[in-house]
C-alpha cells in the first residue's frame, strides 16, 4: 500500500547516514531527545500540522496553475515539497502551501498529509531503534586475507563506537528465522543480550569467550 510513497526515498537518504561507523554519543543523545519530541508530535498530529495556519489565517495557498508561473529565475523559482511551497530563487524561503494532495483550499491538511506525516514519524522511530541496537551490539572489526581468510574481532572501539567493554564476536540475525546476519560484538552479561539472544549465534569453531574469531566459509 506504500508503493505510491516510493518517491519519498530520497528524503530518507540523509536519515540513513546513521549506519556509518562514526556514530558517537552526541548523535545518540540527540536522537534520544528527538524521539521523545516526535512521540509528542504523533500524539497530537492535528495541532502540529495546523500550527502555521493558526498563526497566519491569511497565508497564501497556491493552485497548481499559479505554481507553474514561477519556474525561472526572472519571474521566481518556486518548488513544492509535500505541499509546502518554497521560493528558491535566492535561497530557500517558505512561501505558502499548495492546494492539492496535501492541503485543502483553505490551507488545512488533507488525509494524505496526515498519512505522510505518520510514515515519516514511523521511519524516525525505526531509525532510533536501529541506532540503539547498533550501540548495544556494535559491528565487529573485519579483516580478509587471501591466505588466512576472514577474521573478526572486538575492541572497545570496534564499529566506531567507543565503550567501556569489549564483547565477543557473534552472528546477529534480523530475526530468529532470518538467514541474513552481521557480525556484532556482544556483552554476554548484559540484559540486552538476554532479551534477543534468540537472534544471536556463535561462530563455528570459535571459543565462546574469545574476542577474535576466524570465520569458516563453506566451499
């Protein structure tokens, strides 16, 4: 049912930067605060979407025909993003709303606008959960050599995430029945490990408490 939102994927590109190894405590703390705020938005979505209209009852609402007049630098270059109209002739300046899919003629949000907002909020919540999971189960260091194959190991900085524990390499699956996994450093005496240990498996022929494992591949 979400196929019509495929065009939103570019907007999520910057969101996905969290997967890079340079995540640090500043980023995590920011996302923690952000998630609390976004939950408040979710519980009062109608107020969130109408706040600007309440402040400015005479706000300009463009029609598609009007918007087509501003397509060059001479007359003005306006673009619409999710129903929000911006003048980008000399930089991004908010200019009003576009009557159509996301906003009614009076500037009030449509049902489609609510649906998109919910999708974005759910994406942010999922992002936070993934960031939290990555902090609790940091990626392993990985090295491959032609003569020795693949080796994975854990340190207090592996995965680009500094912490006060090392952990042991484990295969972390997306779900208990999944075939896809990533190498994660696991703190065996943590409650996080106990909560999802059904999705964690040991590397074959690797000592249980070893911080370094040679990954055996099937021929």
